[in-house]
C-alpha cells in the first residue's frame, strides 16, 4: 500500500526554539514512528509537511520515508499538483492532527474514492463541523482515530461523527526498546550515571514547561524530600530557561537532591534506573512518556486528566491526583517510596497493560486495517 501521511511539521531543521524548547512535537514523533513501522511491514510512505526554513530541502528521503516539504503560501496548490502527478499512486491517506493544508488532501481523496483517516492526538484539536468550511471537510473523512476515550467522545459529541467511523487506538511504542527493568539493570545504570544505588529515585521525563506541571513538581518536592531524605528527583527533558533555573534552585535548597539532565539520547536508561514516575501535566492526549515509563515497569503518580486516565487505574498500576494538588502528589509518592511491595505489584501491572494495549505489534496491525478501510 502507498500511504500519504500529512502532519504539520516534520524534520523542521532546528532542534530547539529560541526559548530553549525542543522543536520536535508529539505529532512529529508519532508520524516518524508510524511511518517507519509501516515501511517495515512493506508499505511505501510519503510524508507531506510544512517547509519552514529556506535551508531545508523541498524533498528528500529520510530513513526510507519520502519527505515532501510544502511551500508557503501555496501549499494547497502544491498538494493538488503532486497528488495528480508525482504522488498520484497514493492508495490511502493518513492525517495526524488538523494542519490546514490537509483539507485539500481530504478533498482529493474523497473525489478519487480513496480512504482517508484523520487522527486527533489532543483534545484541543476536536472540531465543530458547523464552525467553518474546513471543519466540514474534516468531518467528511472515511475513518477517525481517537487516542483516548476523551477524544473519542469529542469526535461524536462536538464533531458529530458517526461512532461507526471512530476507532479507539492508542499510539504505539516499542516495548522492546522500553523493556521492563530489574535489580541488575537498575544497578548497572545507576553506576553508569552516578546515581546512589540505595536512593529512592523519582523520575519526570517531558518538556520542562508549565503545561506539564513543572510548578506543581517544584512545590511537591520539598514535601517529599522532608519525609524521604535520601530521595532523588531526576528531571529529563529540555524546556524553558527560567523553569530550569527554578529547578536548579530547588536542588540547592534540598541538599542537591534534584538532577537535571536536559535532553538525553537514551531516556529508557532513566526509566529503568528509577523507582517511580511522576507526571503532573495539566493537558494531554495519550502521553507517550507515561507509556514508556509503564513499559519499563514504573508505577506512576499522574494528573487525573484525559489521556492519563486511559492508562492509569487508581491503585492498580499507579495513582491519579488532581493536577494542582502538590500535597496530594507528595502523599502518594511518599506512600509508594515507603512501600516497595506495592511498587512491585504496580510495576508488573503497568508493564503488562502497555504490552497488551500499546505495543507496535498490536497497534500497527490495527492501523493498517483502518487505513485501507473504505
């Protein structure tokens, strides 16, 4: 099958913004990972995205992906020209998010009677069919993918999409890459990174921005450290300069107990050397970092928001807490740090859930069937 995948940005050309934020979004990670998995299954994949910088190529091959960057201000025209010429053999269309230029691909697909699937990854992208002509086109796709129950409901209630067209499908992860840790792996990794072998380790791995609840994390840590005085907090990820400075001050005020790594090439190492995961985010689709943490066997304390509640069953593989409740987060984290037996039970449950529901082997097979469904 020749698949056309449309996403707002892909391989934009800059790793960080002027504010220090990573440029690669969750949608881009998903597009890349799905394209590579589909190629492994024997499909051809073309990704079409915006051309943001003069120095990026208009077309190139990246790891087997045919990447086309569309030029402003006539992206709509370029899409139509390519679909009628160089890319006329595309069999199925897959749109991640709601980039404005993608509506022209939807129109082409509907005219040519080819299946087109729209996947919304965050609730903010849920559209009202009556709000604009673009939304009317978004509402004319063959299939829809919802990563979470909240988005599934939004498609139906706000978008007025027939439930029969909506598929609830977690975006996948490579559970072999994010394999379950054990005492020997943890020992080796702690020695490698200079982490005390007996220290209880709490991990946060995401962008260091307010939306991810960094301010709540900063408030909760002194409460935790006061009760568990040998604990360490590891913060993995790039982000806002001023927030990174606040984390550094937090560490100094709490006996250098906060380790700030920035972006790292192998986040799985930090999942595997830690004891539990904390995620006080205020808004999510289906959080990839939480799935990765669970796959590595980490019990988690997370915000009680859409996306997290698709993954965390209270008391079984972690706890859900109101996102602004620093004391509530601290209470659950202290409880888990002081109860290794409970952590072990939750660890097994977390890893089992992700392997059964979020592994690429299951997800990509279902995605193939959805994409070719007319």
